C-alpha cells in the first residue's frame, strides 16, 4: 500500500512538472535569444513535449523559422508516398549563405584533390537527421528545439559556430511514420497522464508508426535507395559530402541513452580505424553534455557499424562519420521504467542536448575532421590507382530492366559506369551490349564499390545487429565478373535510360513474349485485366531463328474480344509501358511444341489477397504490397487477420501469408477449406512451420542442436546469437523446366536467407525445383552447424491440398525491395499457380 501511495505521489509530481515545462527546461540558459524568432509554441500552439508534434505542424514551424531569419534557407526535396514534403534546412551564418554554392563546391573539391590548403578556413558540414522510425518521436520533437536554438541563440559562441559550420538539417526522416505515430499518441493521451505501461497509449495498433507508407524500415535503405525519402537524402548527401551525419533513434523504455561508437569487433573491415577513433572523440562531447544534465548513458555496447545500409554506418564508407543516438522511449507522454518515471520531455531533452554536443564537437574538431575526409578520399584514390586496369562487369542478356535498376542504384550513389564496347564472353558468361554495364575500379568511390559488390565469408565477430551480406550482383541475380580488363570499356553512361519496349509488327496469327524481362508480369497482368486470352508455354521451342524459353507467353489473334488492329495497338502501348519486347508471328508451326499444343496452358487473371494485421510481420507484408502495387500495377486486397472470418474468400484465387507464427482456429479452418476448393496459398518464413503444424502441407525439417560447451554465463547471449542467420546469401540449383523458375536463364540462383528453417528435399527429385547446393554459402555469416544442416535442403516446397495448392518459401523473396533477383519466384507462383 505504501509503495502504491509513493508511486501515485511520484506520478503526480512528474505529471505536474511535465505540464509546467517551458523552454528553460531544454535550452541553455547562459545565453540570450532573439525575441523576433518565433518559438515552437507560438506556431504549433503547444509547448514542445506537451503533445507529439504532427508532421504538418513541424513543417509549419520550419517554414516560420526560415521566414524569420537569414540563418536558414529551406527546400522541399520531394514527396513521400503520402505526399508529405521532404524538407531540408540549410543553417549557417548570413555570410556563408551568400556564398553557399561556392562553399559546397570547395568542400566537395577537397575530396577530389591530393592537396588540401583550405582546411584552415573551410566550414565543416554536419547533416543532422531525426526520427527515421516514426514512433521514435523524441528526435523530430527535439528538432523543433534545435532549429529554434540555431535560429535564435545570440552571442559569440553561436556566431563562431555558424561561421564555421554548415548544418544540413532534416527535421523528419520519415514524415508518414511520424504522422501516424503522433496521431496514435495524441488521440490516446489523457488529461491526467498515466504512466502505466499497459495503457493503450503505449500499445500501438498494427503496423505501428515505425515504418513509412509501405511499412519499410527506412533505416535499411541508405545503400539500396529504393524509397523516395531515401532518394532525396542520398542526393543531398552526395551533393554535399557532409563530415558528420547524425541519426536520432529510440530504444526500449527500460534503457538509458546510447551514442556511438558501437561494439568495436562488429565494425565493417572497410571502415578506417581512424573513423572509429574520431567517433569516440566526438562521444566525449556527448558524455560531457549529458553529465551536465545528469542523464545516464552508455557506448560501445549493443549496436554495431557493419551494414552500410543504415544511417549511422552509410557515412563511414563515404568519408564521413555516422553517429547513432538511441534514447530510451516513453512511447507516449509518460511511462514507468526501471530507471523511474520517464517523460516525453525528458527524452526530447536528451536528444536536443546531443544534437548540440554534436555541433560543439564539430566546431572544436573541425580541422581534424576535415582533414580526415580529405585523406579518406586521397587514400581511396591511391587504392583505386593500383587497380587501374580492373573493371567489374554485370548484366543479364535476357533482362535489361533488372540490369538498368542495378545501374540506377550506382548512379544514385555517384559511382561511374560504362557501356561495354561489344558483346563479350567472360568466365563462361555472355554479356550483351545494351544489357550490361562496366564499373572501373579506378575511381573516387572505390571503397563504396567494394562495399556494394564484395562477397565476404570470414568475420571477426559472429553477431550482427543487421544483415551480414548484401552483395548487389547476387541480389539482382545478374551475371557478374570481377577484374575484367579496362579495354572492354565503352562510353561512360551519363544519361541512363531504360530499354524501350515494343511490338515488332502487327500480326494476324499470334504474338509471343519471353518471360525473362523483369516487367513481364506487369504487361501480363495488364493483358489479363483487359480480358485478352493468353497462354504460357511449358516447353521450349524455336521459330524464325529465335529460341523461346520455358514460360514464353503467347497471345493468339483469333477469338479475342478485340479485333486484330485493336489488339496490336493495345499490345504496343502495354509493351512500351512495361519495357518489354513482343514478337509477331504468322504461323503456328515451330521447331518444338507448336503454338496449338496442349503444352500451352491458358492463364487466369490473378485475384490476390494479402494477409495483414495482428500476427503478421509488417515488413514482409509491406514488401509484397509495394512490389505488386508500385512495380507491377497489380490490385492486391490487404485482408486483415481480424476480417478473415467475415470475408468472402471465393473472390480470390491466391492468398499470400507473409511471416506469421499463429492464426486462430476459425481463420485456419476457413483458409484450409478455401484452399481445398481450388485456392493457392503462398506462405513465407515462419508461415511454413504454421502450414505444416496445421496440416496444410507435410514437410520434414532438419534441426540443429549445438551444445553450449565451455560457454560462460556472460557468453550465453553471444553463443545463442551466433546460431542465428541474421541475413546471408546462398547458392541453389534450379530446374528451369518447372513453372516456379520460368524466366530464369541460368541453372543457379543466389537466395537471401535469414531463417533457420531447414526443409529436407522430397524423395521425388522433380518436386525439388529449387535446392541448395552441397556448399551453398556465397556471402555472409552462418555457423558451421547451420551450414551443414542447410546443405542440399530446399527453400521451397509445393504441395497439393484438395483441388488447391500450397507454395511454401522458407525465406523472403522480396527482401527490402532491392532483392530484384528473386521477385519473379513470387510472380511465377501467382501467375502459373495452376501449373505448379
């Protein structure tokens, strides 16, 4: 009872103190502030921390500041999927603003020259970004205070700081997620703030505010650059090459405050050791500032600097210093924690404090950090010159679009690439001019090139905060050779354009379209949507001097809703939209199966439902939604797990179940009945185990049981972690005649894997259309016992259930939107479901 009374008293004190907070709680009080600069409260109509700022109010305040001071200019760099602006504030002195273009050019030029005479006078460039995870909102709320301070603070210190610093200020890395979370936190806030962790305020509904519109974790997209928010900031990054980039996050409520460096043994080997040394020196400024306000913190634990797709690590391979901040989250306005009652204003103050300590470090370490960046690129050019004659070549002679999209990433990352002079045969692979590109290693961004293309299988540490492999040629499933000769270089590609699609000519008999091109599913979907009768070839054939592979699509002219002329015009438009080549033929006779053969099967338009909601992993669901919606223009019904019982499932012929461990009995039985009546279920990751447990499919699993020998209590967590597959790449063989593999020209494929679900191969060989090789590791970390277990297992099984089918993938074929190379496996399961 006494404990309860004490807790109530303590809560009352914190609630009252939060309601009475003003700017003096946050701001340094040893200086004065310009009264003509609007405070956050005067624009957003509440004190910082009283409510969660919505993105529209955040935008409103940033424009108000830009209009009130000559220290700030503002630009809208683009839009999110939901149409919210991607703002960037440039904050520096008035004099610097008058010469800002020259300063940027001088700053970038210093990375291109071996001599740097300007470090004495050049400003340092700091990119400050907040809340890439929308429900880690203390960052963007702190951005209100940081922007106000930089606009309004007066005195010699701020003048000196702004004279010697250009601040690229990104108040919200994730506008859509921030808006979603602010709505949740604010609509569930009580007048009498309740710190009980069980309160609805601290329990977001699915999918939560962490992600963007399509439920992507945008803090994994700095390297692949697949999302509009990422594209805007990467363009800014390369335009300026900032010296420091900050990334303000939140973590569990019972933690304190973290700043980098992370665990030393988990730093990527391509990152210079001096980078981590400077990060540690910058950390001393954070420690000093947090000591001053009495906040607990830690460093060199929990987090790492390995995967270059994160905001705090991407700068490290680009001559900058990335810094991660992690603040224990109140997740709403006030919450109990192991460290006492944690309030939203408290979390904001810590983020604001370290935003300022970053600038203090930049000011005091300016020359040292400028010289570090200069020497980073000087050394990189020296490394590149030693490989002056070496070139990387990648491409797919059957798929120009996939090759184009990989080149598109290189272009966004400021990596130079070239056409090849002529068709080449290298290392047993054929590279076709126009379908292939060459990347010379002798260029400024050699270290970034190595980071994107490397295949690494040995590591200092066996634990990773994120994935351990991301080799882009493997992710795109393109042919690839290293160390080709620079004599193969054609012209530099400065104006990258996708291949044009077309229909060769009008036909009065039939049209043929191979299935190799990445956007073949897009045009096929459009054709079926228009009610055009279409067939797929189950066997190879040749005609008119051309070989047509498994999966070729045939559109006959006769008995269509459209006459021959309208059909031609329709296909011509669709081919152009989808960048696909369609051939016209005048006869049904071929070498192989004729066009009237029963080995051409009629296709039925997909009607797709995607399970979402409670129990489903939102990342996996979002990747599928994004793929179907944005790349292939396909309708997909997002069917909430709470709505299955009321839904008419007969509307669909395909239901996709992303990663899940559980669906209730009623939903399970309804799905099973639907499948038995002819539906196709496509399941991913842990869904495979669920499908097996609920007897949709019968599988045999391999298990690994590694005994913990000579493992101390302290080492137990690391031991368990080392048995996980955090994300690595493995080789598998393909039976190209199987419909699940239509569109793949090679008999090997690289597969991403981050599960330990090992499925034994079927005793009937043709039921194993994809099978891991005996020694499958291509890149990344896997423990020896897991590698042995994975050998010769299968990542896919397809089984009949009544009149329907179950397609079970052990791992994600759509990982983070950049795993283009395996997207077609899902599309084949959708379009050719009746032939699997």
